[in-house]
């Protein structure tokens, strides 16, 4: 039997309502604990309308007899025998005009009752996590060098916060900023001039700016994290709380227009737009530095709150801290030098060189140290041989990226000098066995013979076929 429930508090959750109902459904006079077993029931809350001051829902009981008994006790209007009070609100019950859904009745009859206290505890845990926030003062993108140093290539100081979305199992770094390129052009003046003309009061103008601002998001899913650390950096004199993410693939960059101005009138969720970088300044660095993100926080409380997020996400957090340098691996002169070189290479060779960079196996400074070696191979052996060597070198670089190499730290102490990478490229070339494509074409073609599993050469037709 289905019972209509109304006048519920706006803030109530499904699990909280189940807990309140179980206290009265499984106690006298609804149930005799000595003779009657605990029965199951179902609760469903309807979508809340923003202008309603209460919520409504439906209670489904396994039998009509239980439904009538419940309504005799709690359903008499306006003065029922007993009242169910949640907070300061008296909940009202009446028989529903609709019949109970057959699948719901079958489910509650065939499944045992589960204590809603566990669901309430999970909801409370989610609310506690939602109340936590990690304040971020600086967002940094860079490169994890082979000698253990983290090179900061781009950073932005802003008012940001790291939050955890439990349902989606993802961390979101929210930074308040606006994209200048996205603002509509005005022939009569800027948007700020228009606001100042319409609203002379500074407080009103500030409120409007807050309601129409844009929030940028860096979205990191838990399953894309290779490792993460949260610690206080050293030395103590200049220490600061830092969170570091090392990722398998780049995060998602999104923007969200503020809907606060129309939140009361509109039920739609805020619209988000996907981008290739955090902002326009970050665009030149995003393709090469998005696998490692360093967040500078404000206090030790931020580290403690983040560890709470990670514990709920089952994401282990260590206390490792990279030494920090600014090696300018992607400085404007290097990018200009690389662009000139890559545009002069044949397309097939340029594709292989770019693959090393886009796969994050080598940084731009390391690739530029290989420029003379690659140009020399291209000049001496041609395009096909150079592409084959770069393909072999790509496999070696991928192995070094994922698994490391014995003695790698000592061997790559001088990353900017370029000697170690040049030596590796020379070793790959010396051990590489090149087979030209034409050699495969010169072989006699093999065709299937009428007998399954055998091959023969056309010019030797009639002779004994050769089995695989």
C-alpha cells in the first residue's frame, strides 16, 4: 500500500526519513516486538521545487493491512492519534490516490530490512567532507626531471580552493577568474563602464561582479593519479604546505558561469565548458606540463583537510617533496627555436619528434639537444631510416619514462647539458638493425594454396606445397 507523505522539512534526506519512519514502524503500536518480525518498507522523496516551503514523498508498505493500521494511528486529519515530528515540523500522512508500484511491493516483500543508520552515517560523512575546503594560493605546472627536481614552468597566484566530489570520485581545483576573450564586445564601452554608469554604488557593483563571475576548474579523477603527496616543504624558514599530483594523463580544464543571480528562479544546473588549458596564458604550456600539478596552500589545516578527502577516496598520500627549480625548459626562446626546427623537418620526421614531446617522454630542452644528431642522420640516411631510428628511440624513451633505468639519477645529473640524451640516441642508433621497406617488396609473394594451412609460390605451381 502506498501512503502520501507531505509537510516534510526541506533539508531532509531519504536516509534520514527512513530512519525516522523505522523508529515508529518497528515499535508499538505498529509492531509487537515479541510476536511480529521486522518488515521492510520503501521511502521515495519527490523532486523539491525551489518555491515550496516543504517536501513531499511516498511511503510504501508491504501489505494493505499495515497501511490501514498506520493511517488509523498517524493519518487522521486534522488531529491524528499520534504525530510524527521531525525537528519542529509535524509530518502529515494520507492514503495515496495511486496504487503501490508492483515492483516496489515485490522488492520490499522479498528483501530483508536494512538498518538506515548506516546510510545516515554515510550521508553525514558526505556532508562533513563537503564542509571541508582546501585553500590554494598558487597553482603551478611543471616537469618532473630525471634527477628528481621539479621544474616549475608556469604558475598562477589566485584565490582557489580544492574540493572533493564524492559521487564522481574526483578532485576539483576551483579558481575564480574571467576569460577576457569570452566577454562580448561593446561598441559603447566596456561592461565595467556600463555597470558603473547604471550602478554608482560600489557595494552594488561588487555584488553584480560576484554574481556574474567565471570559475575555472581543474578536474582530477582519482583513477588517473599515479601518486600524490601532501606535506610541509623544507627548509623550515621558507616552508609552505604543498599538495603535489603526478598524473597518468592530463586533467580536464573547465569553466563555469556563475548562476547565483538566477539560482532562485531556475532549477537548471550551472553549465560548464571544456577547454584545453586553464586560461590563455597557460595555453602554450598546457600540452607539455599537465602531468604534474603543484598546489601551494595557506596553512597546515589545508593539508589535513586534503588527507581527509584522500582517505575517503582510498587514495594513498605520501609526504614526499620535490626539490624546486625554475629551469625554463619551455621558455619562449626555446619554444621559438623548436618551432623553427620542427617546421623545417620532413613531415614524417617531424611527426616522430613531436610524438616524443607530446607523450611527455622528453622535454623540449632535451629534444633540442638531439637536433644536431637527428639532422645528421636525416642528411646521411634519408627520411625512412630517420623515422625508423626515431621509432626505436621512442620505445626506449617510453621504457625509461615508465620504469626508469638503473643509475638514471647519476646519469642525468646534468639534464640541461644534454650529453646523456645524446649518448642514448647514439647508442640506440648503433644497436638499431634497419630493414628497408623495399626488401619486403622484393620477396616473392605468398598465396594460400587450395589445401588449407599451406602456401605456395606462384612460379613453383605444381611442386609440393610448404606447410606453415
